[in-house]
């Protein structure tokens, strides 16, 4: 079970607040490029199907980017 699932199960009413307390400021390493990133914020209104612009100007979804 992922940490997100545990947090949601244990703190459904305050899920976002608990996630912020647990995650903001932490350093994570990604599997896709083995780089570390510091979590500064959580974009609650975003989904994996949302798009963003790549450095070359093309649009892609988070799903496509992380494949």
C-alpha cells in the first residue's frame, strides 16, 4: 500500500492538510531519471491528463511525459 493510500485511509477528512505536513520540504528521487527533487508545493487541481509545455514548445500530458 502506498503512503498516499495510508494517509487517505487514516485521515480522509484532513487528507490534503496531512499530505502537506508530510510531504512539503521532503527530497524525493524519481525512478525515471534518478534525480532528486524537493517538494515545494502540491498542485491539487492537476491530474495526470493535464498538459504542459516542453522546452521545445510542444505540449504533452504528464502521462505521456513519464512513460
